[in-house]
C-alpha cells in the first residue's frame, strides 16, 4: 500500500494509529489524575519532624475543638493538614539538681 492507495482499502499504518488513540487518551487521563492527586497531597498534607529534646503542640484551627491539644506530640515525624491544624515545637528542658544552702538563704532574703 503506497502513497496513492489504488486498492481503495484502508491503510494499515493509519488504522494502527487510530486504534492506539484511545490508549493514549486513557494514559493522559491517568497521568493527569495522578498529578492532581499529588498536588492535592502537597497542599493538603504536611510532614514535620519534632527533634529530640523538643515537644510539639498540635493546635486545632477549626471546628468545635479549637485550641491546643491536651496530648503533646512527641519526638518523631508528624503528618498533619495545614488547613485545620498547626504544629508548634518547643524545647523540653528539665533541670534536675540539688540546691545548696547558700542559694536557699539568698532566695529567702536572709
């Protein structure tokens, strides 16, 4: 089958291209859906890391339970939605030790 198809039949190469058309459209739709989901995931989900020696406080920004959560977020990775929550990280410092008598006298005003 040449350029001037004298036989009147259809050209096999052109038929193959038309047959692959729906597959290409389907592939483009699937890739488009994956990209949209990835973009939504980027904007609707965030990941943060609470470092060692710190504690995170989860603050609910919407709903009836607005305000700081009663349970602190401990060390490690946290997945949250920036539209409804916020994570604030604070150092968790605790000083243990014994006070000597000189400090106790100065603190009491003697």
